[in-house]
C-alpha cells in the first residue's frame, strides 16, 4: 500500500494498493487498510485509485475518492510510504 499522510491537516491519500493474485479475496487488503487506520487514527483517508480491484475494497472500507491530484488542502506533500510498507 502506498499513501501520503499530512499531520498538519490530518488527511491521507491512498495512492496504490498491490496484492499478488494468491492473496486476493482472502481479506489481506482489508487487514492492511485497517492496520493503516490504526497507525494513523486521527487521519481522514481518501483515495486516488479507480481500478476494479481496488474500487470494491475501498468502497467496502468507506474510503471516498480524493479531489484531483490527491494533495492535502494546503499543498504539503506529507509522508510517503513506499509500496510494501
């Protein structure tokens, strides 16, 4: 999971989710997103993703679409976590 989180405005943007085929449909995506939310409990999450694979997961987890660009309101890039973190 790749994301950006800004401590100043308490907003985060999920920019990528990668699950290898053997791990799809076993709840791993849900667990990863739940873990992310537990690491940043005061952050409101949004997403820039719109692929078939991620759309269902993010809809189930009630993560809305981010505005164009997916940046926080004041333009700070925030903390970026690389995929696989």
